[in-house]
């Protein structure tokens, strides 16, 4: 990854964090005079089996996996955590390797053996890259149905926590 790409990625992460801080401050201003809401009331939990359109215009907080909270402040981070969890199983990793350059989007390959032609590649492992330059709904649909579904990764027990 070149220095310009690293700068853009850092800028993107900083802007997301700034937006989250201001959103929390805005919630505090709106709730002024009321007793402070418990954090859990500002969270909504969705199983990953819901329609990916459900995630549109929502901000993830974390994934709930085996009763553990794994912080995922962006949808790209949700993508990363789930894909990396999937490839912990060597059979699933090998299956994804076999799918390289086979799973195609409208304009770009979704899984590839290299990052060429991808707008926002994510390196899953050596020789395995995924395109992540999509809106929330598309990214989750691609992840759950076109990638994890193709290798029979069971995500039915995993939930995502989003901001209310």
C-alpha cells in the first residue's frame, strides 16, 4: 500500500471517529435534563442473517461472537474480522483460494489473487484480496452471500451491534 493510500485510509478513519464523537455529544445534548441513558439503550443488535439492507445508514459498534464483543467501528472492519475468522479454518481458506478471480461483480472482481484493478483492496492472506469499495448494504451482501456463503461459513450465531 502506497503512502498516499495510507494517508487516505488514516484520514477516513479519523473522520469516522470524529463523527462518532460528535454523534455521542449530540445525543448527550438531546438527553440533557433526562437521566443518562445506559449505553445499551443506544445499541441495537442484529443477527448477521437479516437482510443486508437492514444495515444501511447504521454505524457498527462491535460484533458479538461466542459472547465476546469484538470492536468494529466501520463496516470494512466488520468485513475484515469475519473474513479473517473464516480463514482460520484451513478448508475454508483453501476454498476461498479456489474462488479467486471467479467471483465477479458488475465491474470488478470481488476476490482476486492480486490487488490490481481494485479501488479499495483488503489483503486477506498472501495471494488473496477482496474488494471493499462498496456501500454498506452491498459490502455486507457480498461478504455474507457471495464470499462466506460460497464456502459454507456459518455466521448464524454472530450478531452485529449498531448505534441506535
